């Protein structure tokens, strides 16, 4: 029996062998995340997602921090909570004339999130950022879809103003470059125009602020739309963890 299952990830409708990537999650983690029995409480679902996100963040930090650095210090120094709101009125026109790195087939908000990620990697690491030798320099980025009013829904409300809440953890070598990019108004305006971004809210991450379940408030906040989408699936592509990782298994 395979030791991994395919995560809930929908690739673009137009696929090439280069663009098509699979995301695998170990079976133990997948069972923890994707409990969809009808009596699962919203709090439990949120906690499952948040706990998994927190684990990925801690794993990334432990792989990148210095010997005498703490996980908490690394988070505060290199972590950011970023909310991305799109200009939906120009979306169709933007996609038709798109020259995004991911290609013109990208259609969902999460596809655009991946496009933003790849573009930033290219700016911070270089045009060969996709090569395995540069993998350690790539930031960890967890992006979750959200809709207006999802925090107050008792059941799935109207799907209005899709936007993305995300946590980014940068390596030491790329953190300053990211902050310099944010400080460069002209480059920032260019990025917003390229990806039809209406607003980009960037805050330093306080990931050690925990809720009653012990999960970080930031990760729990990101998962609030997925709680509703878990019970009444209306959006198949509602989160991404980047960079994509493939875990090969032997049968």
C-alpha cells in the first residue's frame, strides 16, 4: 500500500509536462488533516490545519536556523504575515495578456499565489532559482484562500472578494532582499500591476501568539475559510504550501 496520498490540489486546466507538479503528504499527516466526517467540529478542523501548518513552519526553521538561534527568534526575524487582495475587475484582461512565469493558463487565486512566489524567488535568488542547488534559499510560503465575512459565517455564505492570507518564512540570505523590495516603491508598484494586486498588506509575524488549542493564531486565522469549504466544497483549490515538494516512494 502506498505510504502517501495525493493532497487536495487542482493543477491548472492547461498543463504541460514542465508545469505539472504533484504534492504528496505522508499518510499519517494526511489522515490528521483531512478528517471530513460530518460530526467534526469547526474548531477541530481549524486546529488540524493550523497544527499542520505550524509543524511545517517549525520544520523549515529547524532546517535553516543557526546552531545557537532559537525557533522563536528566527520566526520573528524572518517571518511575515502577508494578505493579498486582487483587482478582480482587471482579472480577465490580465490573464489574456499574461506573461507570468507560470504561464497564461493560471486561473485561480492560488495559481496567482504560486506565480507571485516564483516571481519573488527569481528576484531574490536569480533566474536559476528553480534548480535543486538553490532550493535551500527558497522561502516557505503557506497561502490560504479566504472570502469576505468567513469569520462570521455559521454556514457557507456568499463567495465575495476572494483574497489570500499567507505566512512566509525567509532564509537569512533572502530576508534583506525581500525587505529592500518592499521599500522600493517603483518595484512594488510593478509587481502589483503584474499580478493585478489591489492591496498587499505585509506584517511582521508574531507566530508565537497561541490560542486555546495551542495552535498559532496566525495559522488558525488562515484556515477559517477552509473550515466552511471542508463541509461544503465550493472551491477545490483553497490552499498551497510552497515550494512544492515531491516525496518518492518505492512500491
